[in-house]
């Protein structure tokens, strides 16, 4: 096993932080704040027992981690996956702190999850699991405390059960406790597609800076869940680039002439996977990551772009939809090879941005139309992109380092203003 495979995602995240911190002032209060940010504020591990449909009881392991609330209540998704570990949840919570700071939302970072493959449970079992988990972490969440949202393996139905369980548990119907809810019960228009839409806005802005026509680009996307499929659909509807390869956990498909994305979405709705789609030939995830394309969008899970992949990658732009898809070793190779990386903490911030709009709308009990949502989303994404791009070009650093500089400056300032209790 290589070092990068064995390294925990949290160690990987801290390495990213340390790399960017070198560009910040070296005074004691800055160093103190950076040290503070290397640690999560609190981590809860819970047992989640549920009665299965056959009458047996199974006990799952659940987590909720608050990384830092210096800039506001913590915010972050809930992941249901058999790969969930405390180290992964801590890393994802840390990236949420950085992300909310980069796009300047009044939030901190958190994350949660259960080690479970939800595909192996019935719908009723998933509901019982969600409700019991929510009850187990009820003291750690709340509209002014910590606000969960969907992530890998969770969706708006699961958010509806979390909202309901919290509201019953506290006796107060609380829209602001989770985001990514169905629109009928306080969800926001545009939230479902927001991460993919936000990533498209950032890619558009980058293309404009580089003087490249997005419509002429050949794009490959790893992961065809919420982020990957919505990004593909938005790109298809807006710019009609050639999306030549798409994959999921079961494998991928490739078509040099471009995949018909609406047809693929129909196929996935029927078959549950991109594999077997007739409008392309099968490929592996590794073949997708190294295929001959211009823009590669990882939208699955962490550590997919390893050093080996980075050496073989053909794309000149890596636009991160997933959290933590690129290892620090791969990052160095991409930099040496002159490949532009749109970092996760900027690229996929559209989801938390519309989650923020949902939280604001729920608290106001006044809901916006889709036009307003997308207009405001674009404003947030472009403002953050411009700030990051300016630092990257001005200091001659990667966009990842630049994004960390933007986020860290805001976080350090907040920590200094609040001071250290007691
Ligand atoms: P999802 O569960 O809807 O979809 C995940 C997709 O990735 C599926 O197609 C799955 O088959 C595929 N996948 C999983 N493991 C894989 C592997 N090892 N190799 C190839 N494909 C694999 O999840 P999502 O919400 O789309 O999240 C995807 C990524 O984006 C995650 O890193 C998540 O943290 C990040 N993210 C999600 C949001 C959001 O709003 N949902 C926001 C910001 C970031």
C-alpha cells in the first residue's frame, strides 16, 4: 500500500492547510489560529440500533463532528456509506469549515455519517436508521447550532425524516435544522442541482479567464449521483460540450462522439447504474480518469486522483465536484504538469450556498423563485472564484492554495475577534 493510500483523509486535509499556511503572516496570533484549526471542536460516536424487517436487531455506528464554529453555526452533510470512518467525517467537517469561509457564508464546518451501505437496507429500515441516528445526535444539531444536509448515500427524503424527528423531539417545527429538504416541506428550489450548477458557474468563469470556449470542450465525469448527474445536465443544457465519459461505483461508459446525457439519466433511473447504457462502450473508472478529455470532473469520493492517475491524466483542467478527490502527492504532480485544478472547497461550494439560502428562507418563512436562487448562487460563486483566481495569479500559487488563503484569512480574523475563552 503506498503512503497516499494509507494516509487518513484528515491527515491529507491538514497537509493542505499547512501548505497554504506558509503564505500567511508568521506572527504568533496567526500561528495560534492555524494550530487551533488543526483540531475538530467535538466528535460524537453513537451506536444506532434498529429493528430490521425480519425482526432481528442490528447496531450501526454513527458520527457527528463539529470542526469549527468561529464564523457561525456549523454546517455539513450526512453520509451513508460502508466506508464512513471517524477520520473521514473529521476531514469532511474540516473541508466544510474551509468551504463556507471561501464563499463567505456565516457558517462553520461539520459532517456526519453512518457506516452502512443503504442499498442493502429496505426503505423502512433506512427510515428507522435515519430517525434513530437523528435522535442520537439531537443535542449536537439545531438551526443555530449545526445544520445537516445530504451527502453521499443520503437525499431529500432522509432530510425530511431528520427534520421530522428533530421537530418531534424538541416539540418545535424547525425548518432551519436541516437543508436539502423536499420543496413541499421547506426545501429550496434549485437545491437538488445546486452543487452541479455552482461547479458549472466556476468552470464558465475559468474558461472566460483562459479564453476557451466551453462548448468545444470534451468532458469526463466520475460519479453520476447528485453532483455528477446535475453538473452533466446543466452543462448539456447550457453549453452542449461533448461529455465523452461518465462513471459510477460499478464502472463507466465512454463515447468519443459525446454521450446523450438526458438518455443516460433515463437509463440510470431505470437500471440504477450508468453501466449497460447503449450509447457508449464500457470502461473502468481508471480508464475514465485517464481518458483523452479536456476537463475532468471527479464527483464521487475522496482520493480518486492519486499520483499514478495524475501522471497519466490527459485533461488540462481538473474541476473538483467531490470532496478531497485529489491526494497531496497528485496535487504536486498536477502542478508540475501545468494542469489547472479548481479545488473542491471552491468548486463544489454551490451546494452549501443554496443550503444557506434554504436556511434563510426557512427562518424568514418566505420562499424565493428559482430565478432568484440561481442569480444569487452565481453571484456568490463568481465572487469567490474571482478572489481565489486573483490570489492564484498574483502569488503564483495553485488555486487550491489560493482558496485556502482566502478561507484561512477569514477564519483567522474571526478567531482573533472572538478571542480565546476563558
Ligand atoms: P451521491 O451518493 O448522490 O453520488 C455518488 C456517486 O459516486 C454515485 O454515482 C456513486 O456510484 C459514485 N461512486 C461512489 N464511490 C465511487 C467510487 N469508488 N468510484 C467511482 N464512483 C463512485 O453523492 P453526491 O451527493 O453526488 O456526492 C458526490 C461527492 O460530492 C462527494 O464527495 C460529496 O461529499 C461531494 N459533495 C456533495 C454535495 C451535495 O450537495 N450532494 C455538495 C458538495 C460536495
